[in-house]
């Protein structure tokens, strides 16, 4: 069995109750600080090395967010941008080939769906009910090969569950909320591996002209506007 398929079997066998136990042990309550939705550098920062907010979003999640947005003319690029890793900066902007999509960001590097609160500290997600799995499960991940470890190394862990930097860690969490989070965490682990396998199987190198960006996802090679390269 191939490594990714073996990891997928492990993900499908994850015990939701065991994941919930780990989440309860670590503890978590969202404080709505917005740190997981915003660029670390902040708006107007001069540090060119700082990356904007980068969260993986899958093709069907992009379409869901297009439908959820409160407008009829939201196109692919309003929701998602090519994952920056692997791209180089050409004379007219990014160019090259990359894998998967990241949530679109605003001029400050914050998620385009993040809405700052009145006190600049209690923000909210404009598409909270339809947010991607990586957003539903932050600050947690599971320790499986082929699944992502969001926003840096784990700062706490319990069995297979890893917790990443977040001021909401260590707070009491209701069992029902822990189970809901655990179910989403398992779903995300399965989905990430299914996506990785599909990307691998669909991948074919694309000859691009200078200045072009090609994104490889589970549906094939796409342009930055989400349309297939071979159209």
C-alpha cells in the first residue's frame, strides 16, 4: 500500500471520542481575538519577509464560499489565491507552478472574510457557518503524515492531537463542543489525505509562458481564476 493511502486508512480509523478526550485535556475556547485570521505582521508593517494569512482551502470549499458570500458576483479570485509556496516573483508578479489554494487576503494580509470588531479585538468570520475545515478545527491538528500543521509547530499535544499557538488554549471546553471539534478534526484529516492523493494522481507538469501561474489541485491544473488550464 502506498504511504498516503496507508495514512488515509489511519485517518478513517481515528476514534472521535479519543480525539475529544485529547481536546478536553488540552482545553480550548475561542476568544475571537482574530489572530488565526490575520497576518502576523499587521497592516502597514514594513517587514517584507512577513507572510500574509495563509490557510488551505479546497476547490469545493471555494465554491461553497462563493455561494455563501453576500453578493451575486463573487468570483473564484475573491475567495482564493494560489498557494504562494513554490512560486517565484517575476517582473510582472508571481509566476510558476504551485499546489492547492489559500484563502484570499486583503491589502493588510488578513483573510478577506475577517471582520474586525468594534473594539478592534473581537472579530468575526463573515462566512462562519461555511468556513473551511482548517478554520473549523484551528488551533488543532492530528499527527498524521500528509495532513497539515497550521501556523507553526505544536505548542501542546495529547496523543495524536496537536495544539498550535492560540490564546484560547487551556480553557475549559464542554464535552459536546469537544466532540464537535473532534468530528471536524477527523473529517479534515481524511479530506486532506484524499485531496493529496487526488492531486498526486491528477498531476501533470504544465509548460507555462513566463509570468503565468498554474495551480495543481485535485481537479487538475488551473489558472488563478479557477478555470482549467486546458480550456
